[in-house]
């Protein structure tokens, strides 16, 4: 249903049946990953005037991957990540990519 680069890729879908009998597909709830479970790729220091999509383009090669940076910081408003010059942003791989053991797992 969603491209592999989408934050919704792999999330289960459901079907709602309307009172008139129509069926409507929907995406079930997406839970944010725990930031400590995301494998680090690097760090980015914000400079004045930067935008999150441009930071994502630089580090991931795709401006639409800015959601990965937002997930790594568990923010409600992604624009808050770039309002303070000098802020250090974690650049991470998506959840499930090897590199960091799941929470509670013994290190290998």
C-alpha cells in the first residue's frame, strides 16, 4: 500500500464498513520507535535558517525522509528541531535495521 521509504510501510491496514455497506480501508495506528533502538548514522549541527527536509536530503538523499530525524527525537512538531542554531540532531537508521539491540536485550 505504501512505498518502502514511507513511515507507514509495513503497518497493518484494516477495513471499516460504513452503515451504507461501503468498505473503507485505513492504516492502523503507527507507534513511534524508541529513539535508543534506532541505529545511529551520525550527527548534524543545525545552522540558522536550516530546514529539516534539507537536512534529510543531505543525510539520506531524500527530503521526504525527514520523518526519520523527527522519530529519532520524538518531537510533536518537527520544525522545533531546527529553531535553535547549534542544536545537535541524531541521524539514525529506521527501526528494525541492525546496529542497536532492542530495549532490554543483552548486548552481543
